[in-house]
C-alpha cells in the first residue's frame, strides 16, 4: 500500500486559494517583491516548486517564474477554457496559471503564482 501524503494545515485564506482554486488580490502577497536567493516550496505539502533564479518581475502583482523545478508543476486546462492552470504535481495544490508568448524572458513562459500557495526557504536556511 502507498504511503499517505502528509499535508500541512491551512488557514481559511490559504484553503480558499490552494484547495478551492481562488486567487489572492494582486500586489498583496508576501513574495511578489521577494528576490532573495532560495527555493519556493508548496505551502500544502512542502514539495520544492521554483528556484529564486527563475523568478522575475512581470509587474503583474503576483510572483512570476519562467521555469519550474523539473516535474514539480502539473499543467491542465483551466475551467474558463482560456488559461492553463498550474498545480503542485505532488499534492494537487492550486498555484495559479501559466502563460506563454508574452516575451517577458527568453524562455517566453510566465508562471503567475499566488504567494499564499508558496513558502520561501532562503538558501542560508537550507544549510542548517
């Protein structure tokens, strides 16, 4: 039998976004302007999702990344029929949406992620 996935307890606000696929208000999240070196992990299960060197300022109000950690993010059609939703590949937590063709970076991809879906681990904390 498979091992049960350990999930962190979420606040009502976190659950509204992570479980019920909501969106936090633009420019309100704690990581939108964070450019310190480190790793962004899933708030729900702790799986590593993004590295700080892949983060850029898209001036959109949410943390933006042009690459995920390989295998960490699952893409699927959004129910709106237009966008592509992204989830944590480990636990299915809603992260946000991915966009292509905007030319913000040479990779031409923008993962627009809710800060509330993430937890940031600074590089110096990983050494401890």
